[in-house]
């Protein structure tokens, strides 16, 4: 997926540099920014001697030459811009251990063997990450490192975007008009999410600041690693097309402990009980607690405020009853009788003066929570959650 604006911009950029006959010097140390002495060097790519290394958007080729000469790497530089490619081959075509390819990196990776490492210095942000990251994953061997230098804050102090979308950024060249481009200048968390989504593990993200404290520009340096291939997912299917015979009832009960004690309501049949009820299909136990609490009492809680105690299993008239007890640590509102509900008259009851007539499931939950409470009830098998 070539970006026509970016393709044109880099072709013009390369032509201008060719017209100037400018050849950047081969560095003594790999630099991840346009300023020297900031950040790590090539060591973040791991051992390189004899390794096949991919240079994504290799430009004039000077970084690739450094890795081949100084570290013994076998580097392939892939460059979409024909003029940038021309700059590289005109200066470094005969360097041992280096080859330059003109073309789209996604198309190139589809037809070559996997690389041992990859890097991009300022270039990956000019390509849609959803387009290039799957190709990079497939183009790297499992465990291979990938290091990306990406714009974080530009010359105007504009920071990264909070959504995965390109924005206009300018390429500035002395004595020439700026060149508009489309760049994915993304927040570090977005890059981490994208890389994780496409089969990489992010190991570090560093922000590299300009040595001039007054300069706003900041680069991100992202170090990641290609994850191993996943085993094919095994299939599963039901035994028959018939649904299972119903034989169990599943419910939840919630303990809310306030300054005046625990919250209990009276059922229309007379028993006092904790907020709770049946679990609906597709619902988590925590979700059932939050829903039942709102429906029965008018109190609002979040699932993150719910701690599950464990399961209580007993049998009533041949039906297996599974009750999950829970403690709600935080909530909003005041409890009140809700229209159409079978439990109401909510009140707070001190633990040392609990009333008679507790609903059996509520009693079981309370003694599972506090075994010392003097409450009698039918036996139930309790399995605590870790």
C-alpha cells in the first residue's frame, strides 16, 4: 500500500540530494536520531556478525554500510524511492556484505527468506502500520529483534497522536521548499499495542531528547522482538445438536459491609437475604453481581469493585444449586426498594446482631465469608477462589 504523497516527497528529496552530490558520511557509531551522541548504538540489535539484517527505508545507505563494516552484518537495504536508491548504489554498490533493493518492503519480504534482525531509522512512520507490520512479522525469524526510531514530538512541539491515523508532517531541506508527507506519529502505547497485535513483544520504549534543551523535537526508540509462531488452534464441537438436560441453578449473592453492618433485604416470602439472583447466559459472576445490585437495590458498582469468594454447591429437590458468593468493596447511592422486585425494605444489620430467618443461600455465603458467624443452615460444599 504505497502512499503517493510520501512516494513523491521522497523521490523529490532524493533528487535534490543527488543534484547537490551530497553523500552522508558512514558513521563510526549507529545513530538513531539526526543528532549525535544521544541514545544507544548498534548493540540494541544484538550480535550481528554473519547475521542477515533488514534496513527498512535505507535511504543513502550509510547505516547499512556501517553495520557491515563495523559489525560484520549482512545487510539488505530496501528503499521505495528510486532517487534514494540511486544515492545508495552510486556511493556503496561495491561494499561487501551490503545489498540495496529498490521497491516496496512488503512486496520484497513476501519473496525472501526470513531475516535475523531489522531496523528502521525514522522511516517506518511513513507507512501504514497495519500494512507493514504483518509483513515484518512474517519476514523475521522467531525471536528476531526489531528496533524502530520514530518521531514523537516535531519541530513545532506537536506531540504524538492518540489514534492510529496519519497526519501531515513536513520534510525540511536547507534552501528548498518543505515537502509535505503523511506520517503516523503515534503515542508509545499505540505503537506497543500495534506491535503486540501483530506478533511482537515490546521490550523497551525510550524517548530520545535533542541535546539542545530548547529544541522541542523528541524521537521514540522502540525495541521489540518477533514472537514465536503459535501452534494451530485446536477445534472443539458439541457432542450432539441437542441441548443438555437442565439440572442446575446458578446464582450470586453479594456482601456489602458498611459502617452499620451488612446489607439485607426482605423477600416477599419473608426471608432476609443478601442482594443477588440468577446468572444470565453469557454473563460473568462479577457482572451478575453488579446487575443484580442495581436492579434490586438501586446501588451502582463496577465489576472491578467485586471480589468473588468461591462456589457453594448443594442440592434442593433433586436440582443442583451453585451459588457464588462475592464481596462488593465500593458502591454509589443509597439502597431502596425497587419497583417490580421481589426483595425490598433494605437495611443495614450489625454482624453481632444478625436477624433470624436468613435465606439459606445468604446464610451459606456469610459463613463462607466469616466462618465464626453463629448462623445455622443446610450444608453446602464450599470451594474458595484463589
